[in-house]
C-alpha cells in the first residue's frame, strides 16, 4: 500500500500544504494567502483566526482530492517569532504580532544596554532584537498591563493552531529557541530571560522535541478536513531550519540561502553555538542538530517595492501579455552591466536584522549620477539584497568550524535565472538551486519520516530533491563586485549614528 505525507508551512504571507509521496514526489500543492496589517512604520500584525482558517482550507482542499490515500502523518513548518496573548479560554487578546513588528524597540534597547542582554543571547541563541518574543513580551508586560493581567498564555501562531487541533499548549524546541527565552543547553525556559520579560513559566507552553507526534485530533475539525483523527501530527520545526533539510544542506560546510519575503543564510552544526559579536542566531532542529545563521528583513519585499514604485508601466504591460511581473523586473536588470555602473543600493527599507541588528537602519541609493536610469536602480536593488546576504555569510563563515563546501539556494527568488547567477558572482561560489521550491514543506516531511521511524537519518533528503540548477561564477562580474562590496559594507557601518537620527526624525513625523 502506498503511503503519502502532508507538509504544512505556516508562513508570513500564506500557508502552503504539499502532499508528497514517501519518495518526495509532489502530488498536489495548495496555498492560501492572508494580509499583513501595517497601519504604521512599527506595526506588523495578522489575524490568527484567518491563519488558522487558511490551514484548514489548504488541508481540506488536498484531502478532498485524495480521500482514498493513506496519509502516514502531517508535519508542520512555521514562521518564527510570532506572539499572541490569549485568555484562559484560548481567545486571542491581541492580533498575531509578527517578526516584522518593531513596537518593542525601546525595551529591546533596555534589554541590550541594562538587562544583561548579551549574556541572555549567549544562552538562548536569539539576538536581542524587536523581532523576538522576549522583546515583545517585555513590551506587552510593561506597556499594556491591562492585557497582561488577563493573559493566560503568550504563544506563537503554531501553538495557536495546535491548540485548536489538540486542546494543548505545546511548543517545539525549534520555535522555542527562536523566542529568546529558551536555554539552549537545558532545553528549558531560561530563568533570567523570563525575569526580564516579567512572566512566570506557566505563561508559556510546554516544551517538546521537534519529532513529537500528536494523535486524537479534534473530531469535528478532522471530519471537516476529511482526515482520520488518529493520523499523527508531527509538531515539526521552524521554516528556517526545515528549509536546510528541504534543500539537502545538511552536511558539514553546506550552507543554505533562502530569499522569500525576507531572507536567511544557515548551516547545520551538532551542538549549540553563539557568536561573541552577537551577529548570528542558533536554533534547534533536533536535540543533536542545530542551525546557526542570520536572517535579513529585506528580501523579496524589496522586489515588491521596486515593482510597485518604479515599474508600474512595465508591470501593466506584463499583465496584459500574461507575463510574471517579477520576470519583467529581472529582465530589465539583466540589461545592465554587473555593478549597475557604480550604483549601490542599501536594501534596509524595513530596518535590518543580521548582521547589523539595528531596526533604525534605512535604505539608500549611493553613487547616483545623471547617467543612471531606472533600470540601473532596479539592478542595484537586486544586487543590494545579495550584497547584504553576503555580509551575513561573512559573519557565519567566521563562526563555522569547517570551510564552506557548497551553497544551496531556495525561495521565490530562486525562480529567476538572473538572480541565481548574481548570487554565484557575488559569493564567488558554485550555487545549486533545487527544482522543487517547496523546501520548508519537504523539510517538514523529511523530519516526519525521521520522527515516525521510517528513515534513520536525514540523508534521505538527497534522493528527494530531484534535479538542480547549477550556477558557476563569471569572473568579469565577480571582479566588479569585489570592488563594490567593501564600499557597501563600509557605508552601512559609518552611517550608524545617522541611521538613528533619520529614524528618530521619521518617528516624530508619525506622532505629530
């Protein structure tokens, strides 16, 4: 009898469900989007019930077409750093506050400067930044006591969804290690982090391994979806660490680079490790595999901004011709020489996480002359996203015990031949891109196979990936980038006090 596995990825812009055969072949994909509410520069929230409905919708759509198939398990991947306050009945008291929300910025600074932030980071693996639930809970407790006083639990979006399915508040070690509140060595909540946040452990979920399986799902939900309530639900891990699994970047020295809405660079190691300079994260995959790396805020969202603000006319034409608007943008960029004739773009439109960890940094074009046209600006923007990732890569290489052996790239950007080549040229490295773009869902299913004892190691990933696009650096392009990268890096360092001044000015405008 053929068995199938269902991977669910709860992302920032949509939830995806992918049905795979146990050999990793994609049988069916479903996706349901939802809005991110950003009423001002600091707020980035979603409706938790809308996301829960999206999970139910995509699962139901797949099960409706495959009633007869035996589903061995459902396994979950989820975006990190979300926070929802819920009352004693499990009703949300807040929206789902996402990683991109910066309202806890002042408290983040306090944790960094006055409350032993660096030591907390060294134990918990999450850099001190407004993205982290540690900062968000601290802000909530300090500034919204009216909400905190009736809050029964502080949870993330996956916990919210699991509670609907199993009436239990549980959190896997992987997402817990991204809260800034879990001690990596003890795999338990960190006392000092909780003291700083101002909460007791009973306000947080019970911690479980990423391989933990749950059965006896809520019967009416199971009936609605069309799944046997005794089907094992593997709690799974965060989208980031599962993406490494899903692109087969699991060996020593293998680095995975993802660019979706945001982006990240990661590699797997066998024990927790943090960085003296506080630039990289360390998150759990399983109890004996850890992922270190750095996340960037500014990935595909920059492309969307370029599309909307710079290329409205071209995009209108593309729509009429039925061409993907992003393909139009990369085609325009491809008509410009590498290095955009000396135009550099700092892609910090949403502050930045690694390697600067500064929510106040701002975007800029540098080197503009009369001879630069719109297409140069588009090319520079694409290059700027990769330059920024390269600076994270430099920090990661410093912290790795082994040299980099290969780079596996994935995410929406990987669909573009132009961008893939740009990455190979800037990183001066071979870049391999798997054909399958569903790396987090596939990673969740590989973890599920391991959790249910169907495979003994993650090595099976290599057989499931299928064919890859290979890109080799072109020396003429790399030569240009070698000259521009030091300028890109130098500028972002020199401007740090000016970033603060301009950010403060912008905040004053909002409050007027």
